[in-house]
């Protein structure tokens, strides 16, 4: 590999270094490869240290005491070192791709170059060991230094092989804040229709990683290249829906991206931010003065968000929390804030999710016209102050905090059933308005009086 080796130093973990040494001493080649090399060059801590080798899987298994056949048909054996697993994969060439997802088979090879040239992007096609240094056959290090994401070889071929690489390109550009190479970009535009062949789960994983990155606005590149039209057409509708209103300064899609950028990088919050206005295109009306309105977009948005979350195969916890946040993101308390109204909201969505709702409200306001920021910031401060007071004073806003239970009512002679549930909720409503009444005897007297009335 003359002319392709850089004598720079990467600090490999001792276990990975030991695996490489064992393989080399047995007469094989071995390198750390891919993302761990990329991250090391970027001065980031790699999550995993993958190893590539000229040894066949059965030869790897003979050299190490504890191994797991994690993907042996594709050449991968996991070597266990003190309860830590390291994937060791034989140099391979991929067979023909029939479905834009996976090769029909793989062929093991004895040449590192054959293995590296099948990889997706130049920044992921570098290998390293302490003996040879950095092996960079496709200019990955230079692309890292330039902040460019470029396919290995012919970009169209790489996306023909696995269309998910189109989303991976978008995701890496968001995580690293890299620009897409022009040929790579044009190939993404041309081949994005093949994403229809990719499972919803794989698409969702890449999209979630993009959303929680430091630059989720790279999703706009996906819109420009026609990618979102395939995987999230609702976003295209948002990008094409204006908001002619003094509160807004851009279309629904651009506003949405500002909200996503301004909320913390946590999956549920980022998905809620992405979908909070998803129904606006369907709810848009215009009054006589030419102002746009979006009445009912929160309720329809909850239903649309649920459809998208299910389509993307996200879990039920995410489904519940995202849909709840979308449904309530446009709710407003009248000022001055009545604690009883706040407690009803806490009863409905829970105190933890209420705090997440405030984060969404804050980000939503930052995505609107700057002239509205001070007013909305002051409003949110008042809401948070009222919330803190309710929590500090341990004021009751749920049945579990009510001073009487169903068992107490039964002991007092009240029959169980539907009427008892109604009675408990009436007592809770009374306590939310008058916290001082949350005492067992007061509530029992109140309950008996209601039953006698």
C-alpha cells in the first residue's frame, strides 16, 4: 500500500490492540477500521472499535478463547475480552445487490483494499494499526479536514447497493456538520426513490439520529434533494405551507426546523418539535384580511403524529409522549394563572410531561417572529412559577394524592361502582380549587353529603 500510509498515532484500547497483535503473530493482517478511525481523527471518543482482518472466521475462532458467531456468514465474529465484545470481520467483497438493501452474498478476500473499497464514505473507509499507521486509500483524512462527505468510488453505485446510505449521508452531514460532495449529492437526488425498498425501522433509526444531532436543520437538504418526499411527505407539505400572520416570519417547515434546533437533543422532544405543526397544511384558512389561521391543528396534529410514529415503528412510550405534546402544545392559560387550571393540566398529562411541554412551548416561541419573544417568555416564566409553587406545596392534582381513597369511601358505607369513580373525581376537583379541603374527614363528610343530596 505504498503512498497510502500515514504514520500518525491512534490510541487503540488495550483489548483491541491485543486482538490485533494475536492475529499478526499468527501471520494475518489486522486493523481497526471504520467509525473508530474516523472519530479518533476527529478527536472524539469512539463508541466501538471494529477490527478487520485477513483471517477467516474459523481461524479467528481458533485464536481466541471466547468468541460469539454474531454474523459468521458475513465474516463477523465477536471476540470477548474481559466481558467486552469486539467485532472482528474478515476482509470481504460484497456480491450483487438485488433489492437496494443487502448483497446476495459475500466473498472473503485477502486484500484490505478490496474490503475498504466496498464501504460507503471515504471518512469511513480508513484502517489503522500501530505497525503500519493510517491506511487511507480514498482520501478520507483529507475529506475530514475539508469537512466533506464523499462516497467511496462511484456514488450512484454505492446508493444502488444500499439505499439507506442516502439517509446515512444526510445523518453524517448533520452529526459532523459536513457538506455533501456534489457528485454524492446528485446521486442522492437521483437514487432517493430506492428508499421505498428500505424498512421503516432502518429509516427511523437514521432519521432519529439526524434529529438529535447538533445540526438537525440538515433535514432541509433532504427536502431539497427529494428525500423527505419519499420518507416523510408530511414535511414537504409543511415546507410548502405559508404562515401569513404577524406572529410568524417563515413557512411552517422553516418554523418547524427552528423549533427542532431550539429544543434539547432528546428523541421524544425532537420528534415532538418536528411534528407539532404537522397538521397546519390541512388546517390552513385565510380571513378577509389575508391572515392565515390554523384552527384545530393541534387535535388533528395528534392523530397525524400517531400515524407517522406508528409508520416509523417507534415504541409506544414515544408514541404516547409525542402525541400528548403535539395535542397540548398550543394550549394557553389565562393570566393571571389560576392554580386550579394548572392542576387540571397536571392531572391530565402528568408533572414530568408538563415540564417537557414547557420546553416545547419555549422552542416554539423561538421559532416565531422575534417581536413576540419577550411576551411569550414572560408568560412561560409565570407558568413555571405557578408549577413550582404547586409542586413545592405538594398540592393535590391527582387521585393518588387525594386524602381519601375508594377503600375509605366503601368503609364509610358508599357502594363501589361507576358512581364512586364520579364522586372521587368531584372531590378531586373540589380539592384542586380549595387545597385546604384535602383532609380525610372533610372529604368523607363532603362525599356523604353528596350521596344524600
